[in-house]
C-alpha cells in the first residue's frame, strides 16, 4: 500500500490536532485541588548582592580579550538573557 505525501501530511496533521484538542478538553474538565502557595516562606534573593566594581569589570574585559587573542577569536556576541 502506498500513500501520497500530501495525504500523509494531511492525515497526520489532523490526527495531531484532534489529539491536542481532546487532551485539552480532558485536562480542562478534570477537577484538581489548588492549594494557595505559602508566600510567607519567600525571601529576597538579591538583598545581599553587590554590583561589581569598575576595576573588576575592566579585569574581566582584559581577561576576555586575552582569551580571545590566544584562541584566535575575532568577535564575540553577547545577548541579554532573561536573567541579565
């Protein structure tokens, strides 16, 4: 038995959509108990964090430049992540 690629993709997409739809309905209708979190246990995680000094920043840049030169790296891309 042979099936065309278009029909295969059509049927598999339909199957995936129906599975997602029905599993969403089942998850929505299930009764779950929700317990309020105990917010009193939270504490400030950044209370004792100190920013780096200008001298430390310059040392880090110099070290990065030295490592880049020794490894023949000509460019570096820094992207701001979620924790930056």
